[in-house]
C-alpha cells in the first residue's frame, strides 16, 4: 500500500493496493470529523465519520484514524478500486457550531 | 429514500444579475446548509437554516441571502452577481440535533457568471 505522511494534493495508487489519505485539521476544539468523496461533477458523498472520543473507526473497506495530539486525521482505503478515483475531503466541526470546515482535498487516481 | 436534490443543475448569468437556487433536503431532515465551492477548493460555509431562520452565517456578504420554507426546502439568493461568484453551490441537509450532525450533500448547482 501507499502511505502519505504529509498532506499532498494528489495520490496515485495501484489498483488493489491500500491507500492512505492524510489530513491535518486546524482547530483543537474540533470534536467531529467527516470524510467525504467527491467525484467529478457531483456533490460530496459521505464516507465515514468519527468523534473525538474515538481513535479509530471502521467501515466497509475504509478506516478512519484520529490523532488528537497532533491534530491529524487519516482515511485508509483497502484494496483500492477504479471507482475510488475522486477528490477526498476531510471536514471538521466544533461542538455547538453548525458549520463544517473543509480541508484542501486530495485527488486520488487509481492506476489499472 | 430521496436524497438531497438541487435545481437547476447549471446556470449562466451576467454580472449584476440576481440568481435563485433551490434545494430539497433528504427525507426526514429539517436543517439546510449552503456551501460555495470554487474550482479546485473545498466547500466554504455560507449559512444554515433551521425552523425557517438563518442561525449561522459564514464569511459571505449580504448579497447572499436565503430562505427556508415550512416543508424544510430552501432557496439561496445572490444579488448583484460578480465574476467571482462563479462556483458550485452545494446544499446539505441534516437533522437539527446535535449540532454538527452529519450533513448530506446534494449534487450542486454550477453557476457561471459572465
């Protein structure tokens, strides 16, 4: 699999490999985090979320890890498929606030 | 179960004109948020509506206004359009409680200002 220690705007992944997308969030008061997938010409699609009282949460082929000490969030995609090609955004929310604040996004391209 | 729907899908306007975008929330949702997404960037929060009132606003000028109807659908109005208003406008719906509950996005309206 491929891992990215720092946030990079693009990630190229071989089909079948695991991929890791990183996100550094800005506000230490944030307590709710969401990963969205946005395909070309479409709106963001919910993938998985995690609250600050958790370090890890798993979904179908995806895992989100939260490190509050360094304000870092990652999304792991297992056995990456061509349909996973998209822009991935992390979003954060502070308790009591109503808005989501989005990161810059990472474009994932899956190579056949 | 219908998701979030938006209309129109695309729109072309000229500078100075006014535009109205529409959104129907996901079934069972009572809260609507609007975001602006410029090309190559993440969505930026414009405002959120609940119980037909704007209850939080992002860093957008008063040219941006909205409305929520009793059936929870919403409109975004932009007056005196500028070239910089060209963007994808996204509507997201959620349940009111708790704050920050998962927001589900519609497909967006692509606005081009000439």
